[in-house]
C-alpha cells in the first residue's frame, strides 16, 4: 500500500489531528469544543464560512458532521457545538482539553451572509437544532453596522429545552435587535410568549421587501413556518434553511444525504427555500 | 456523457484457436488478467492464465430471481453474458481501508492507505459494464472532490470488452442506449464469431497491443456478420424502459399506490444495489482494536435499503421498505439524471436477476407512470 501524499491533489478522506483547547458547557449533554489543528500549516491555510461544517473524528470510533460556529475571521480556533446523541459524540464527550480529535473539512455551502448585507435578518430556530445559526448570529453581531434590523425567533417545547439562555440575553442587548422566545409547555418561570414558534412568525413586525430569513430546526417547523413568511410577502428566494441528513463522507460521494436531486453535504446544508420547496414534507425523501 | 466513437481502424481477425496469444501478450506486458470464471454456479472475475480458465462451452440463463449456467457443448468462449459482478468491484472496492490511524504519545497519526497502482487487464467486460464504468468515473473523478482510491485502481485498469451477440431475458441495454455494442472506455473490443474474433482498438494502449499481435484485417463478410449478430442481439431484447417522460413522471409518481404493492414483495435485502454497476453509496467503519493503539478507517459499500442509511439521531428519514424501494428507483431513474446528466440505469438487468423475489423495474415502472392509479 502507498502512503505518499500528493500535495497537488489533497486526499479528501484524510483526517487531520486537532487539539481540544477548550470545552465550553452549553447545556446538559451539549458542549462547545474549541479545536486547533496540530499542524501549523493546516492552521494557517484553513478558511471557512458560517454554516459550513467539519467532519469531526474520534480515534477508533468514527466521524460526525458538525457545524463550525466560531468566527471565520479567526480560523485558527474552531468551535464545534456537539450534543451527545450517538457513539462518536459519546466518545468525544469523554475527552478533555489537551486531547486530540480529528478534523476534515470545511464542507458544504453556508449562510448567504454577504447577500444579507444591508437587509433585515430574521433568524428562526426551534428545538435543539440551534447550533448552525449561532455562528451566523455571532457573525452578524460582530459586524452589526453592515446589517439592518435583527429578529431572533426561537421556540422550545419546555423552558428546560432553552439552551444558550445567556446568549439570548446577550443578543437582546444589541441595537435594533429583537429576541422573541416561545414555549408551548411553559412552567411558572416562563416570562415569554406561550405557544408554538410559528405563532411568532405571525406576530413579528417585518418589512418583507427588505428581509431575509435564516432558519434551522425541525423540518416540520420549516414546512409549517415558511408559508407564513411567504404569505407576509417574503419571497421564497429570500428564505434559507439549514437542513440535516445522515452523512458519512461530507464530499458528495457516500450517497446518504440526498434530498431529491441534492446532496446536502455539498449542495447544502444551507439551501434556498425555492430550491427545496417541493421536497420538504414528502415522505421518505 | 456520451463519448465520441474511439475506433479509427478496421477490425482485425484472431482465430479462436489462437486466443491464448492475447492472454499471453497481456501477461508479457505485466498485466494480471481477470476474466469470467465459473464459481459457485455463476461467473465471477478471477485470474485467467489460459483459455480453459474461461467459461468455454457454458452459457447463462437469467430471469427475474433466477440465474442458471448451462453447458452448450460449443467452443464459444464468451457465451456467459455476465455474473453478479460488473466492473464496479475492480475500481470501487467493496471494502477497503482509507486511513490507518495510530495512537502516538501526543494523540494520533494518520496515514492514507492508497492502493498500489497495479496493472490489471479485465477480459470480457460488456457494454453495460462500460456504461457503468463511465458513470462511476464521472462520480468519483469528475466531481468537486476526486477520490484517490478509485483513481489508483482505475489508472491501472486495461479493459478488453466483448460485444454482446446474445441477449438474456433480463437485458435492456438497447432501450437504455448503452449496448449491446461497446462504444467507449475500452482498450480492445472483441466480437466473437463461430471460429474467430474480430478485434478493434479503442485506445493507444489497445492499438499497441494489436500491433504486437500483427493480425490481418478482417474480411468484409465477417465484419458484416459481426454487425448482424450485434444488431440481432439488440432486437431480441424483450425488456425495455421508456424514458420519454423521465425524470419528471417518476417524481410525480411519489404517492402512487404501486409502491405499496412492490414494498409488500421487497425484502429490503439490498442485492439490487450490490449488483448494480452504478450504485455508489458507501459508509465508514472502524473495527474495534483491542489494544486501542491502532485503528483502520474503512470504507464499505452501503445500500439505501438498510435501516441505517437514512438514520439521523433518533429519526429515520426512510423507515419503511416502501420508502427505500421508492428512494432507490427514483434515484436510479430520476434524480440521477438531475445529479449526473444520465440515467443511473445502464440496462444490465442484474437487479432483476439477483432480486430474490424477482422484482423487475421494467414491470414496475410502466405501472408507476400510469396516471390511472387503480
């Protein structure tokens, strides 16, 4: 067997070791892992866009696709928010700062944050599927003057499911920013809206011609929620969804992440709504 | 993806009794020669040293869910059309290590396990197999990411095709316009006649091989005879796929009740995806190493019929057999066209033969495309 690496033709399957330089707890079973490539050349060369993902590797176990949530202007340190859901994430949860994970990436198409410049941005998340938009939100707040009004809409089942509570509070303090939270199974401490997240879509004030919607969360929320925004005048071409499918390779070859004609690992995970409209909600697609 | 014709010289003649000369030449040139060999009641690619290693005097009979070999008593070498294997396992390995990962003092080191570039000559590829190869070349070599493992195997592959002069009951290459004549991606192509082979070259390497064999140009009569046999093979095919309304009509058939009917028969075994020359799904695996010092990152063929294929934490996108058969057929005949510009079906008929219950896409498709949903 050969092990000669050809620098002209990088091997897209090659995993590169990265050090865990920090672990930031986000919620029960969810932590953000701050990673840094061991190889200085990789550190210097790596560039990514918010919404793109890496394949994160745990030694002897395997890889999982994880969205990069840190700022693209600081590609030396790469934050990955990981919830323990399976074998690989469980193995990762046992590691501590100083330990080594593997990375392969970045893959996929991220959020259209250049196109969103000068426009109002409505960010919608639901349930636990929040990580891919956190990167976009932080990106915008670091460049606040380039964007119009910000609306962050987030729905959870019970208050217990509300992750990133501190982040929501911090985001609320930015200028020209509205944060709307809702729970449909609230407890006595809940100070926000009561109901499902799509009710917020009806309530929030929007200027449809100037707005762009970025959405991430359960597909049912997207399926039921997007038509509300469209009814309120936002065109399908201004609505973007971060979608999720099983992924083994990240490079469009393993076949698992298909959504109709698309491979979400390379054509997505962020897709413009008009491209996927007929596919969402179709059983088995 | 239709390639332009690659033959620019008239066919030459090799008498059948001298066929060993071709095999010997390939060995002399340093190739490991693979060809169809009788194994376990079918043919599989295996090492060929002499003509008698090939299934001389045998032919295959294929029907939905049925594969049988019969002795013919003739001295024809290539009357077995094909076995369960296309060229796929030769270029896209069913199971291969991608990386070797070793624990070190500071973490781990990663070593790509690229296959050796080996010269392999495959003798007896069919037009449908070449069409499958063209599709896999496109997927693994022409996309945004190039697969170096596929590339290494593909580079060393010399293809000697055989034009089909005999159609199986399961063949449908004529309607898929992929055969029975091989038109691209071969180095040499043979047409078997009663006492001889016509040989044509399709590449520079093929032309060099022919030059070394120094054969005479075939007579016009034999060339016509070959064309006649290939044309007759096309005409004798009984199965076909009408692609005139694809891909859209199949997308539109998503809710057709026929999916339930076929799902009631389908065992979700995945045989169709394993024998398909174009199916490319794969998954990664790392077998446990007891010492925990070493790990091999493997790639294995996967199938959209498995439980895990559509699984994401706590949810299965395609929980039922109906979802999976629909995914497979819709991908093969519809979304494949949007993804790669061609159909994912090359008309080899293997999915029909090797389906344990004989599900036949040429029987399902017309029903699925019928508007009247009764």
